[in-house]
C-alpha cells in the first residue's frame, strides 16, 4: 500500500460484484474515500497520499 485506495481498484471491484448503478457506485466511492481518509488520519503507519475529494474526482473524469 503506497497511497489512497485507487479509483480503478474500486471500479474493478464494483464491476466484479455487479454494482451497475452510477448512484450506487458514487455512494461506494464516497464511503470508501471517507473510510480510507479516516484510517490514514488515525494510523501512524498509514502511507500518506492525496485523498480523493469530489473536486479531484471531477477533475480526473
């Protein structure tokens, strides 16, 4: 683990598990981003990286 959970990893998981709705995927992405950020904030061993914000997500896609 070298940074935040990668978008492509989340997308691949969603595809493999039949998560087809864009609304459901957006919710999954938001939830995992919050959980990942919280883990990084609390864990002294967590790798540091740029969290995925809604603005960054929009800029990427």
